[in-house]
C-alpha cells in the first residue's frame, strides 16, 4: 500500500465532527468518488468521529489517499486514548449500544466502507481504520 501524507484533525468538540466531515467529503470528492460513495464515506466518518467524542472525549482522525496494486481509495484512521471496548464482537452487533444511540456506529461504518480494522484495549483506547476503494 502506498503512503500519502495524511490530513489530521483533533476531535475535542462537536464542532470538530463538522470539520472532519468536510475534510473527508473534500478528499473523497477530489479522488473521484461519486456522490453515493462520498455520502457513504462521510457518514462512516461522522459515526466514527462521534464515537470518539462521545466515548473517549477526544482523539484524532487522519484522512489520506491510498493505493494498493491498481486500486486507489481513501483511508480514515480514528484513534483515541479512551476507555477502550471490552467486547468488540458485541460492539459490532447492530443495535448494541452503551449510550442512547441506535447502535449503528461501528457495524454501520463497516457496512458503508470496503474494509475495517478495529483494535481496542480496555483502559488504553481504540483505533479504527476504514478504507473505501474506487470502483470503476
């Protein structure tokens, strides 16, 4: 996978979610994603950024173009030093929530994107990496 410079946004407030959404929308559009895929990518970014704000209080989001073989796409990394996820398989179950949400953040984001990697340790934080590839 080729490495490109990533844009990074610190997530400390609800307004940072809006900033993150704009960066992701602009990046995905500039890479040539169509409106439907841009909407999917932005929705996943919004859900995962909101998770950082709600569950960890703060963290970062990195957004960068990626390439692998003949594929091009976008990679989003969400990282926090929050409480971590005790049961990842339960957290990935649609409808499961530890807050008042709909429980679609993690499983919904996975469904919207082509790839998802999630690592979490209780008391140490969580890192979620999602990728969407251009399909031509």
